[in-house]
């Protein structure tokens, strides 16, 4: 666990530099949770 509390702004240039340096980039996208839930709701609505 990191004790560094400084939050740095991440821009597309930051990501490009990280990629060029071979750093691993971890991200969580906004649809990771909601898309499956919405999809399941649609399946349930169609099956009724």
C-alpha cells in the first residue's frame, strides 16, 4: 500500500510517456460494473 498522498494529474501525454517507458498502466473503466447490470436488466425485461 502506498503512503504517497500526492495526487498527480494524468494526461494523455503522461500515459504516452508511461507506455514508451514500458510501465504497466492499470485502469478501471466506467462500464466495468454498470454494463453487465444493464445488460442483465434488458435480458430480464425481454424474457418476461
